[in-house]
């Protein structure tokens, strides 16, 4: 009788092991298709902080002709002056003065930006009028916002200063 109980208990266990042994790998099989591919065929996973370039130095200004920004400041000051009055009023005065100076061609003007696009003595640059404290600041800049090279901008700023801010 013990033998019969033992056989009855061992028979189902043997059947489970036999069926599991024949197809036992399916118990440990990965269902994800990425694991079935070789390592070279799998897509590359990039960590989140490495998926775009660093923006750490994005707002840093370049040095002008191998000089530091502090050394470039006097060149900007030489091509600008402060004027008393509201920015819009100073902008209008600058426009009148530009029209009266020989050789100045105003290619374009942007009232909202406070800029005049100028051709003068074979040089192209902008005259920009910005609000500065209680008054305005008139400056010559190139399209990049830096002090223009050459003497034309300095000569025009000196002529404007004599008319706009005597």
C-alpha cells in the first residue's frame, strides 16, 4: 500500500518534470525582442545628460582680435556717446543729423530697435540709440553688435555728438 501511495505521488511529479524538461527553457526565456538580437544589433542607449551638447559656455562673449572683453571696452566707448532726453527724441535728432551730414546714406531704419543702417566712407555699420538711465546712448556697432573697425564710425559718431549732444 505504501508502494502504491508512493507511486501515485511520484507519478504526477515525474510527469511535470518530464514535460518541464522537454520545454524547460521557455520558463527562463526573455519575452523582449531586443534580447534576442546580438549585442551589435541592439539600439544604443545614451544617458540623458549626454544626448545634447553642453550649453555651459553658450552666453560667453568672444574676445575681440585676441584681447579680453575688458580691453575691448575702450574701443566701444570711443564709438558712442550719452545724450540727454528720451530715447525716441534722441533717435529722431540722430535721424535729422544723419540726413544733414554729407556722404551718409541711411540704407534702413528701425524705429522699434532704435537703429539706422548706415553706409559712410565705404563702411557699413549701424547707429544704435538705446535707453540709458534718464537719457539715451548713441553708438556705432557692426551687425554682430561689436565696435566697427575702421575710422568711418568714429568720424560719424564725432559729427553726431557735435549736433545731438553739444
